[in-house]
C-alpha cells in the first residue's frame, strides 16, 4: 500500500473515532452515565460512611441513620437552636407533632404575631430536616447576616448555651448520646460533657459563648 493511501486511511479512522465518541456518550444508558458520579460520591453517600467531618465525624453520627429515631421534643430543640444561631427575632417555634406522613415530624414556624409561616418537616430515621424543607427555608429567610462585627459582639447566656449544646448532641449523637453537665469557666467559655445513655462520659468539650461552637 502506498504511503499516501495509508495516511488517508489513518486520517479517516481518527476522524471517525472523534465523531463517534461524543455520540456514544450521548446515547449511553442513564445507568452508565450516572455510574461514575455515584462512584465518586462513595458507597455511603456524599460524605462517606462516617459523615461530613471525616472519619468518625463530630460524634460518629451525622450522615447516617440514627440508632434511635428523632423525637418530637428533639426536633423542636433543633429548630429553637437554629433560630437562636440565625438571630431571627421575627420567627419562633410553634407546635411540634408527628406528621401525617409516616416517619416524619412537623415543627411549625411562627412569626412574632403567632401566625404560621412554614411547617418544617424532619425525618425520624436520619434526624435531619427534609431536603425540600431546607430549600423552602433558604428561600424564606434568604442569606444570613454578613455583619461579622455584630455576630462576634454577641454573647450567649447560660440557658442559650445549654440549648445550643443540646442541639449539637442531638444532631451528631446518633440518638445514642446526651448532654451531661455544662458549666461556665472563669474565662467566659463553657465546658460541656457528653454521655452515653448510661450516664458515662464519652467526651468533654469547651464551647465559645460567642459562637456556641467547640473550641477544644
């Protein structure tokens, strides 16, 4: 075969391959197209087996089904803490009850006058707010206040710190842990103990009274 003929055949083969590849990808089955994305997220979801905070998570709990289903009182506590952290004076928590939808909990969100604004739906198995509810809440409240100076000037009271710490344990404790003692330190922070259901301490942490978050 002459050299010119060989080059022409090679060029034609390359061109055919370049055209065929995009079409093959376009017409691949949905399962084939989605497999790579699913694999990249991992077997246990977006954050892996142990939750968003890496191996073990904060309390080995977030991102997987709870050992003990979320209770109505716990769902209400989560909403109370959320509103406190957001600094929303015009919203407050209303009634909390079992939803008509099996496995769900409804927590009513009220305005300052006591009128119903939204119904927040939680999943008992995961302890998390439903995705649709989170989306509606973001649209309702909008972006958080970006005034960092004002945010760092505040100081939570002892009762507020207890609420925030309790909500943290509910969220990350997988239903197996509970808040123990919480006390103020001489430097204005708070120390809190986390216990198992038998009352045995499994973790001690120091919390900032400005952010409500652990600092150690």
